[in-house]
């Protein structure tokens, strides 16, 4: 222990001696040397701090730039997957709507199914070479048909693939990564139904390389995809030579340098982003996880982003700063030293000069970064200095800039308030910071600016120095994001988000909603892709019509456009808007060598910013409800008036029921072959106080709110049965899905059938059939009334997969073709083609067809030509109280 103490004391004495020696040497230094040493230390510390701050700032800028690129990559990757899923669900739906496809699946007719789908399969492969799988499954889990390998079928695929098992169990559309017999890739599966019976599924599969190829198109990045080993059961898919990381095996490599994957760090488990270096290249690697239909990770993607140039530029800039700082340090130290040696008499003067030099140096060192734009100006704002980067960014030479006012760079887009705040801040000897738009010699640019005043010994401002960082690329990226939010992707017009912003910034706004009449029929017949094409072409037409006016045009949704003016005169706006549907109606849209004429319903509002959109929408609903081509919103159609109207009609309805003023009127249904009036449709009317017959449009919806609807329905059923009880004539009664699901009405119908015993003459006409949700209850009702020999008709029948599916499920005897198609059938080839398709389908199903809205002889001739069985409309007779 004593030896340790002895050693410690010796060490203490030795270091104490060194400390004392240093103190003694410092005391012996001359005043000039002490001052020089002190200043040198200060300069060294200052320059070190400056270099550190510059380094941290540049490092933060580098990180920000890399993070922005990562976010862009994530967005692109996510959009690629989402677009793929949406696109191929649509393509699968298109295949299922091909005539005969669902029947072939139901009947397990493999050869017919192959011939029906072959052309679509070939088109899919031509459109995308990465599509490898089109698979039809039976309901029992066995293969019905592989379009990619038609000779292999009837294998129990569900026992091998969890995705197939889940599809057959849940009967819901699913998507995700999964391995199969022929492909590890991204798959989309959809159930197939026939008469509400699950009959199998359809599946499309794509190689994962497709995702990486799309990413390359977007941002010129490349990557690799790993799939979970446990999911791969096919020997064809397992390659022992492929890289295995944990449970994941490499399945797709789109890297320009394929060997780069071998440079992943040892122990890496595909659980995070990382950095990879090879030779002189540096890559940021982003990890994306892919989940299967169960939400479990089934594959992972690594995206490699080459950041070598960014890192190289960063390191080079830092080295230049350090070198310049060291050189400057020695120059200043030597200058100060030799200045002191001239004379002791100048020490005081030299000290002042040194203080000024330090302050001057401190201000200038803040802008030493080569990547910064540096300018100096005098207290009047005249430019006195610019650096090389200023010339590079602005396009001005030093000679062109120096001596000019700083307003040379001022862009008119910047608000005046910003410059007021800027001058107020720097004149109060504070630093101003902000983002502004500058005007260069040839182009505009954006900067993140710091402007600070330079003070002399008396704390007076002598000049200003501005340090700016060029953030133009960052602003452009932000503008692109804003543009995405502000622009409708289908038409390129403004979006709803953009419209809301423009409304908020308007003074006296004027707004018109243009809605395409019966647009759903175009989607039903031509498909949604062609429907989208119609919207795009219509947008172009409306844009060409309004281009000479100071209007803004927007596409809100589906078939709805908005024309907006921030400060319009009412009369001029109405005149210009009403001209749009007139011109649109004369400009046919060519689609598949056919010409489609479109009609628009227009709603106009001049209300305040807060109300203009909702009031225009209210006006549109009124226009649609009342079948008006134009409605201009005013206080007369406000909600308060609507409430008053409801109260008025509630009273009328109650009195009509009490005094027996709810009656049926009857419109004949004519046999197109014989010309005989064979049937009648019963339609509800209300007798007003003046004896006029009121359409149900005015009171039926209100009766639902006042709880009188069920009573009105019973009155109609009872009076219709009573009218035809001894006439041996078939008659139709309208029923909504709501009526069918109403137990009171159900029981009353059975009561009437039992009482009058004329079931074979009764036709129940189902309206709003597309809103059916509970098919089981509807099916039970139909079976019950058919036991009384009643018939079923579907009203307002259109086209499309859903309509035909409803027809098969409802076991209908008649379909009444939508009047919106019949009324143009003598003029519109598209309407003729749609109706012809419906008639052909109905004949194959053994269902009779009835054409509504037969208003003239020309329409009747066309109806007969198309082979429609019956006609109904004002050409024969309006609905009347007597037969």
C-alpha cells in the first residue's frame, strides 16, 4: 500500500511541475505575444465552431434530400401496387361479363370457357409481359382451367394454397403475394356467383418483376424481392442457388449490378432500411413489406438508391471548407503577428482593427459554404458583393449585379408584407429568416434565406449579408404533390380539393354543376374504361366551349363537372353556362365507331363562399327530382321552404287517406304483334282539392316520412284487385324492395290473393331492383306469390353484369326496359344496341320484354323492329281512372 502511495505522490509532483512550468512560461510572454496567442485561440475556436455548424447544416440538408427521395419512392411503390390491384380487378370483372363465361364456369365447360376467354387472355399478355397466370377455380377447390397451361386441370389446388382455401371459405375478393405451382407473384382472386350460388373463382397472377419495372419507369431505381421460404411449395420455384436470408429467399433481382445483393451486411435479417457500399458506390436501401390476404408478411422488397454523388459532393464541400478555413486562419495569425511587430505604439489601434476583423470574419464565415448563395449590400440595399454560386443560380455576372438595388431579385409573387417584416427585423439588428421566390436573369428560383446586419464597434449597422440555399427542386416537388391533390387524375381538370380552395379565395363566386344524364347506362354497356374515356372527351368539349371565358373547370366525381368564376356578373354567368349543354348536345362523342349524344342537367348557385357548393348540389337534386334541365338556386328552394312543403303535403296526404282520395289510374300495355291492349299497369294518384290528379312524385317520399306510405300501398293493392276482380285481364302493381321486406304489406298481399283468387292475373312489378341487399327475403316472397300463379316484372331494366344477375336471381317473367333508352331509340344507335342486347338476353332466358316511354309512332316502329313483345306509353294513352 505504501508503494502505491509513493508512486501516486511522484506522479502528482511531476504533473504539478509541468503545470507550474506552463504558467511560468505564459507569464514570461510579451504583451504582443499574449494578445497574439489569445486572438489565435479565439480565431481557432470560432473557425472550428463555424466549420462544425456548416458541417451539421450540410448533413441535415443531405438527410432531408435523402428522406424526400425515400418518401417519393414509398409513394411510387404503394401507388404501383394499388393501381395494379384496381386495374386487374376491373379486367377480371370484364372477363366475367363476357357472354357465356359464367355459364361455362357453372357447367364446368372447359373447352367453351377457353374459347370465350382466349382473346382476352392474349390481350392481357400483350399489354403486360409479366402477366403469367389466368386461373379458373371450381367451387370445390379443384382447377377448372389454367389459361396459361390448359392441359393441366382437375388438381386439388385449394389443398396446396392457403389463398385459394380462404377464397372458397370467405367468397370474397382477395389479393396478395403467394407462391403457386407456376408462379411466385402478386395475385388477385375474385369469387364467381350464378343465381346467388357460389360456383368458383377467377384469379390473375403477375411476376413480382413487374413492380420493380414500374418503379424504374418512375424514379430510375432498382431493387430485389424476397419471398418467405415457407410459402414456396413448388419444386419448380425453389432454386437452391438463390440467396436465402432467414426465412426469405431471393426471387427477383432488377439491380443493374446483380452482385450488389451479395454485399448486404452479415446478420442482416430484412428488418430495416440500411446502407450498402460496393467499390466506390454507396446505396441507401429501403425495405418494403408485402402482406398476404391474412395480413401476414409474405414477401419483402429492397429498393436500392444510389447516393454516391450526393455523398461525394457533401464530402468534397466539407474538405474545401476545412482547407479554406485553415488557410484563412494562418493568414490572419501571420497578419496580426507582423502588424504587432511594427510598433508597440500601434497596439491599441491594432487591437481595434483586430476586433473589427474578427466581427467582419464572423459575418463572412457564415456564408463560406460553396453551395450557398451569398450577397452583401449597404444600408441602402445596394448590392456590394456576390459569390460565384450567386452567378451560377441567378444567371447574372458579378458586374451586372454589383451596384444594383437588391430589388433586382425581388419577385412580384412575394407579398409586400414579407418585405415589410424583413426590413423591420434587420433594421432592429436581428436576423431575418424565411422562404422566398427570387427572380433570376433567365428563370425564377426559390431560396431559404437568412439575412443579418453587420455591426461596427459602435453597434451601428454598416452593411447586410444574405445567405441563401437554393431549394427550387424541393419546392418543385412540393408543387407536384400539390398539383396531384389539385388535379383530377382522369381528366386533368381541377379536383374537388382545388375547387374548395378557389371558392374560399373568391369575392363574389358563381358556380354551376353540370351532370351527365343517364351516364350509368354508358358504363353498364361499354364498361367503366370506355365510360372514363367518355368523361375525358366530354371534359375536352366543355373546356373548348368555356376557354374564352374566365372560368375554372373541375371534375368532381363520375359524371359531374363544375364551372366556377371567382367574381362573375350574374346575368353573364347564367347566359354563358346555359350555352354549355346546348353545345354539348350537338357535339357527338365517338366511341367504338358509334356516336353518343350527351345531355346535361345544370344547377347554378350564387350563394356565399360557405354555401355555394352545397346550394348548387341542392339545386341539382331538385333538377333531377323534377326532371328539369336547369335549376338556379334561390331562397325559394331552400331547405326551410322544403320543410314547409313537407308540412303542406303531410296534411294533404292525411286528408286524402281520410276522404278516400288515394286512387289508382291505369295505363294500357299493348301487344306489339296483335296491337291489342292486353294488360294494364296500376299507378297511384292523389286527388287534390280542385279535382286534379297529383303525381306520386310530389307525395310518395313525404308519405314515407309521415308513416302513411304503408297505408297508401295497401289502398293501391286493394283498389287494383277490386278493379280487376271479374275482368280476366292481367294487371301490374308496383312494389319497392322496401315493400317486399315490409311484413304488413306481405301479409296484406297474401290476404288479397286469398280473398279475390285472381293470382294468375296479377303481376308484381319490382322497382329499384338494384338496391336489393337481402336476396333471401326477396326470393322467399317471390316463391310465395308464385305459388298463387302471380308473375314478376323488373322495372327500369338496364344493362351490365349486375342487372342480368338480378334477372336470373329474381326468376322474372317480364322485364320493362328503362324508358331513358326507349325514348331515344329512334335516333340513337347506342340505345338501339343496348336494347337489342337486352332483348336477345331476355329471349334466351324465356322472359317477355316491355318497352316503356313509347311516345310516338317512330319509337313504336323501332321497338317492333327490335322484337320487343309489348309497348307502353302516351302514344297509346295516358294513365286514366277508367280502363
